[in-house]
């Protein structure tokens, strides 16, 4: 027979650290977790312990017939660690980790176990996840943080913000994300994606407080889920679309059907977007609608064949911007006005709607 300390530890002697996650509803534990809890509660030498008297799992454990004994962490993590190991030498002990992960207890257990302070054999110590986060679970943390910031006792600056006051930050963060994508810096891109995501959650939290027409982040997410499913019948239904071109054509057809109540091909274009993007969107919508609407002609002295490719077009736009600047004209404002005039011409071409 072996003389090692482990040989004198009873077969059932073990300490199970049952960890959970606040992102999973209380009561939804894994089957191994339920088995271990029932085994500990159902044997004379076993027990289930916790330092959190208000642990969200307690009502569900009591309903399942699992009694949990409270432990006061005020005695100090090292004292509690010794007590847990002492009790685990004679049976199965399950430690139900608190929602704050019992600060200091893990290191104390490791120190006491490694030190063999009392010369007694060390029971087996096992970390058992009671539940696992699903992909996207950290979004629940963001919901909780935004709620805390906007609630009484939170951040005064966050609490006073409105959709209108936040709008410019959303635009700024979006441009910063584009810069990060262009830079190829993955860490920077991850950070800026987070900033844009925060703006979406911020607006949803503000909307939740609206007295006349409130909605929540779940309404926002639910709406885009429904839209994505309806716009992808080749994935979620039986429509055939085997190429990107076919997918795009089908997407356009579905959008057209959804927006059938619009009076103009230009309806729905964001007027607040940058002037160059607004002009491009106006011309794109016009062409896709099959409308023939004249645009201002290029100067006779300018040969279009001399300006082919992105570099040449970019240089031409830069030269025009410089010309505007030298004349004291804001190029952005001038182009926006031109795009709006083009929109008027499109609506005239479409004619009156019956």
C-alpha cells in the first residue's frame, strides 16, 4: 500500500468549486452541476456551502431539495479555505461561488493546499462550471452598464444625454472605425467597434425612457433579426440565389417590395450624410430606378478620357475643392446644394404620384 497522503483520503473526499455566470438565468445549471449538488446534499458527510446569503441560485436549489449552508467570509479567505479543505477530507463539499467570485478565496485555497500546513492529506479540488456563456453573452454586461450609468446614482453626464446630443458622437465614432479599418490595426479596430456598439446601446437605453413611444435594445435587435431573415430567403427559405449578384438582385427586389409605399426612388436617402456620399447615392438610386435625368455637363475643355481611374478622379476632385476654396466657397455645402437640386430634377422626371 502506498504511503502517500493521497492514499488516506476517502474516495468521496473532494472539494468542488461550482462557478456560474450572471449572464445565464438562475436555475439553468448544467446536468453535471445538478448531479454534483444532489450528491453532496444527499450524503451524510457531504454539504453545499456559499458565502452569498442572497445568491440567485438559492431559491432554485431549495426547490430542488438542495440545502445550502451559509458561510461568513468575514473570517478571512485563508480561514475559510482551511475549513473547506477540512470538511472535504471526509466527504463531498460543493462551494457555490458568489456572483463576485469570492475575492481572495481562490488564491487562499491554492496557498493552503500547496503548503500542506497541517500535515493532513489534501482532498481533490475540482472547478466545475455550472453554466457557460453563449456567444454574445457579454452584450448583457453592456446592457447592465448602460442601465447603471443612466439610472439614479449613475453618471450625471450620461443621464442628461438625448438622441440629439449623442448624434454627433455616433458619426465621429463611425469615422474613427473606418480609420481603424483602413489602418489594418486589429486592436484599434476592435476598440472602435466597441465604441460604435456602445453608441447603439446608449441610444436604445435613452429610447427606453421615452414616455410616448419607448423601445428597448431587444426591440432594436428583434427588428434587425426579422429584417435579416426576410432579406435572406435563400438562407432561411427556399429561394435560389447561388451568386453574390443573385443575392444582391433578390435583396433589391425585396427592398423594393417593402418600400412600395414610397413616392420617389430617392425616398429614404439620408440627407445628413456627407455631400459626396449624398450625391453618389442620389445618382445611384436614379440609375437603378431606370430614370433618365440629366446632370450638369462637364466643362468643354475637360476631356473625360484624361480622367480614368481612382487616382485621376481623386486629383480632379481635389482640384475642384481647391478651386472652391480659392473662391471662398465651401465645397461640401456647394456639392450638397447641387445634389439637392439633382434630387428635385429626379422628382420632376418621376412626375406626380397618383
